């Protein structure tokens, strides 16, 4: 009897898509076993990576490679974590196939022949939306976003799309966050 292929799966928390990791693993199994019978050739080993930051991601990769001795790595990844995990992947000659939401514009300073990506490329849709918004509503506009979303490249991709369409006057406002109650927004500064 041969042992199953062990796939280490990086699973960060996502408030927007809390079951995204589970759905990815189920989708991969459905692709491998369309009939749903005898699914013993592949074993997923999920590891929680908190918010997917580099520190927790490298800890998860080290656990999967050294302790669980997985054959390959997969899961949700942030491009910020890639430079830290590529040395482990290459040193132990592991194959990695990662998914990302595309909240960051990819920078491939650290390419590896062992690492492959499947991105939803949200930044591209924001670029197109910015381009459309400028053509539809004109030159003057303002991007308004909560603190959480302002940390990604989505706003800069929207801005670059609007500028490509001819925007010259684009405002930006990040809504302040109340650290005691993050659901409460003080909009007086915005208005």
C-alpha cells in the first residue's frame, strides 16, 4: 500500500471569506476525484497562519516541512510572506502551489521554479474600476476606505486606473478606527 500524497495547506483567517480554505481543499479534491469515491490518495494537512503575516506563515511552513514532512505546500498566501518561505521550499525541494486574493500587486523579486501561483487578481479589477469611474463620473472624486483596506494595493490600483483614464484630482480619505469598538466610525472628519 502506498502512502497518500501529503499536502500542507496554509490557512489564514479571513473575516470576508471564513471558509475559503475549506472550499479550496474541497475543490481540489473534487478535481482529483470527480466521482467522490476512494479519496485516499491525497491527504491535506491544514495549518492556521493567523492573519497570514510572514512570521506565522514561515512558522507554518517550517512545521509542515520539518514535522509533518509534507510532499508539497498549498493554501492562501500573501506576497509579503513569499521571500521568507522560498529558501525552505527550495532547500527541501518541495513543490508549492499557492492561492492569493490579489490584494497586492505581485512583485516577483523572489521567483522560484518550485512555486506556482493562482491569483484572483483583485488589484486588476480595481484598476479597471478606477478607469471606468473616471470615464463615467469625470475627473473629481474621492476614495474612501476603512483602515483595513487601506493597507493593501487596491486603492493605489484604483488610483492608477483613474489616472490612466485622465484623472487629475483624486482625493483619498481613510476612515479613522476606534480601537475600542472597531464597528464604530467617526465620520465627522470625512464630512
